[in-house]
C-alpha cells in the first residue's frame, strides 16, 4: 500500500525575485515529488492574512502577511510518497542559518522571514492550503 500524499509548496517572493523557481522545482523533482499543479500569482495582503490566519496571535504575523503579498509567488501542489514529511525535510529549518546542508533554505534562504519557501506542516493543513490556492 502506498502512502501517496499531496502537499502545498510556495516559492516565496525573495526566491521568485532571484529567479530560483526552476532550481527549487528541480529539487522537488529530484526528491521524488511530482508537481501536479503550479501557478505564479500575486496575492493581496488580505489574502495573505487569510492564508496565515493560524499564526494570527504570533508577533511575526503582520510581517509575514506583508512579506507574502510583497511580490509574485509560485504556489504548487506536490505529490509523492509521504509528501508532507519529504517536503519539510527538503525545505530545512525555518532559519536558513540553522538549516541542514543542501536543503532549500540553506541553499537559498536569506533570513528567517525571507526563507524562500513555505510547505504545509501536516496533511490536514496541506488539504486546507491546497484548497485555498486551487479551489477553482
């Protein structure tokens, strides 16, 4: 029995701005995650606020919303064996300085805020986040 899952990945404004889309997509593919759907969009601050609602009570919430809506992003549905875990492992620690070698955030992240990628942290959130960006 396979454990095929779908998860959401976002290439954040800092990485889009630095033309890292193909490099990051290749890392997913090399790690057996298929990109089922992908689109480049620019979301509003309100949409970012809605997307990050789970972090509403945290001190960094406002900065997070401002940042995600500051430029184009690429949203993707990744699919593969244990996709949620695999994607989190490939992304690396939130802080690029602490991220493991060869993870996306170690390779491309600038700071805790500008860490190049977002990935769902659970199967349940993956479904909500995929729905958020790919509901049509």
